[in-house]
C-alpha cells in the first residue's frame, strides 16, 4: 500500500533547534519534557532511529488499515522543524531499519526477508541481500561498515533451512555466519562491539520464554560464548561499552548481563513491571548511564467492563544504581519505539497513536 504523505499532520512545535541542544544528564533528567511532536494520521510505527551526525530521524510508518503487512513506509523528518523531507526515493518500505554508527549507510529489512543497504545521504542503493523469506526482525551495521548482522522472526509456516541469524560481508554480500532455527526459536536483537570484532545476537524460545544471548567472534566465524535467561520475543539487544554490559527485555524488567560472557557473567534486573504494564522497547543514552524503557499500560474501564484503553509510559533509570530517575506519561497511546540521538540531547518516542515525540531538557533548565 502506498503511504500518502498528505495524511501527515503537524500537531505541535514547542521549541526551535536552538532550544534542544542541552545534553540529557543524570543531574538534569528530571527536567525532560516534550519539545516537539508530529502525528501520522491512522498510523503506527515499526521502527524509529536518529541518523548519526545529522539532523534527521527515520521512522517506519505503517497505516493501521493495512493489516496484511508488517512493512511500513520509511519517512525522514528534519528535527530542526519536524517536517518530512522530500527525498528522491520516497518509496522505501520496511519492517525494521538501521544506520551505520558513522551515519553513512542506511539498511532496511522487510517482512519478505529482503535487506537493502543505501547511502544515507543520497539513498542510492549500495547493495541488496536476499536473506531468505522470513521476517527481518532486527539489523545492525558494524562500526567499520564491513559487516551487517540480521535476525529473523519465523512466521507461522516453517520452511526447511530457516535461520534466525545471518552475518554478511557488506563488500560483496557474502554470508559469513548463519544460525539455524530450532523448534519455537525466534531471532531477537543484534549488535556489534566497538571494534567490529564481535557480534552479539539473541534468540527466544517462545514456548518457554527462554532467551539466549550469543557471542560470535567474526574473524574465526565461531561462537565463543552464550548466556541464558528468561526474556520475551523482542528485537532489542543493546550494548553498553562503558559499563561492559548487554541489555535485553525480560518478563519482569530489563536484564543487564555483564561482559565478557562466561560462567562468571551475572544478570541484574533494572526496572519493574507494575500491574497492567508490559515492556515494549528500550534504548540507551550514548554517554550517560541512562536507560529508557517504553511501556504499554492497559487501563480498565471504570465500570469494570472487558475492554481496556492502552496508554504509554516512559521510565528512565540509572544503569549503575538501578534507580528510577523519572516517569513520563503518554496517555494517548502505548509506546512502540524509543531512540536517543548520538549527541544525547534528544529522546524520540513512537506511540500507537501515530505520534512521534521528541523529548529533551529545555534551554535554561
């Protein structure tokens, strides 16, 4: 389905670019508020990311009536005025997306198993990887732009040879590593270390809620360690190089696993899930020990009826102490996506109400 940009409505602009440059820190996090927001009518989001070293944010917008597809249209917004950018190629559809750490490459993955990599500035095609026929669940590009990792969510129909993870060389598109699917095993998140020597990915056993975090050494093409825990079928796997830890979504909160992965690794819990809540997404601040968690909250009807209203909550935590720093309420709709920009000045949230919100510390706070 073609997504009509004319259906996008600007709801609110609260501040200019000069007012959103203050870095979010532990000492000012209590002052976070909505700076700008933009609503896509009758839509929801599949993914949201800031392009590093730029003034752009990319969102994957899916119209609600398109129930037969997970894919949505990729739309870029200019964070200075929060207006859609008119790009040469405005017909990119995807289920998930990723930028290279330097912001020069832009990858999208579809529910049909196709991965396309573009130049971020021109959106000219860099390479196409036909990785299979399963849903691309998460993508990551290594810091040296040499490798792309992808995880896959298997649909109802299972095919011979299904895999949950693939690692590709971007220079020639050749597969380096693949991890085969076992019964009820789905691909989760994927991330690289800062030196592009190691790739981490997670798998989830949907039947048992057992999550396994895998560590692969790229040069030897071998699995060097695994960590098992209780989790959920999520595409979020975050690496914190400063604290030497990995974060993933569990059934009770956010699991933080110490690195390196070995028999001495331990899992601590950050955040807690209250009645009627479920965790949907997480993101890490690039320089501060701050973790943002996005929730769906079910609000029962006052008369006790069977239907509920979905609201959203964002909670920020100190990753070093597990202390809750602030709770941000979004009554209009559950949180679907979260992302910090590479400067640490903005937090973007996507909601089931079709609104992208930019959060930050106003100037002078």
